[in-house]
C-alpha cells in the first residue's frame, strides 16, 4: 500500500467510494453524490491549505482522508475537521489507521493543534465503526447536536469527537499550508507510511 497526496487523477475512484455512502448510509448527510469533476475541484481547493491523501494498492484508491477548515473565523485556524472514507469492502483492514497516522503527522507538521470528527449518530449508528475507530485513535466525545440531520425519512444526531495533536503554546505560529511544508519533511511523513 502507498499513501500519497491526492491528485485530480484520483477523483473518479474517490467519487465511486463516496457515492456508496451517499446512496446507502447516513454516514454522510449529502443526498446526491458529487461527480468526478466536483471531487477534482475539492481536492484542488483542499490542498491550498490542508492535506488530502489517498491510500493505493496496485494503483487503485482503497481509501482517502482529508482535513478541512473547522469554522470561517481566524481564531479557529489551529483546529480542523477530518474526514475519512474507505470502500465498504475494506473496513477494518488497517487502511484507515494508516491514513490517519499520515494525516495527523501532516497536520502536526503544519502546526494544527486539534482535529475534530463529525459523526452521524442514531439508533443503528450509536456504536458505529466510525465512533469506535476514532475512540481507539484517542478522540474523545466533546459534544452532540440533537436531531440536526434528516436523511432517509428520519432524524440523526451528530457526535463531535476531538483529538489534541499538540500544545500550540501561548503565541502559536500561523499553520503552514500543506504544500509549503519543506519537501523533505513532507516526503518523510508520507514515506514513513510506505516503508
């Protein structure tokens, strides 16, 4: 398995993975799956500031993860929201952990202090794989929005989980855009997952 920054050429496979969750689950609150072009634009926009990474086996995307802005106010610049998706055939394969190891390493290198996961919750999702996965990775539940998402003719809660990546100190430096990290540091973090 190889983990690398996503490119526009990965967009079609990413769109296929995400489409399953849009059409069949409440894991995402999207009603319609974005097409390859929209995913390509998302990759490009994300990489202006944050990591968007893919895991590949024999050139095929078998999972992806990315970070996004938590809120549109400057005081939140040291916090991000994370997202991760694997083909439904690859759950509990270790790919998710490998992706998050790299994602968290990249975010630390950028100077991001904390990462949040927004996870749909409801009767059948209360012990979801996503909640358990994030808990095993050191995330703690920090909040719950009640009945805020409506999909498949029912209401879902959202659970917010948080992991502190580092102590930014009293005078933190502005987080660096992902592509402004030193090439060697970026290579070391990505390469460590591929060793």
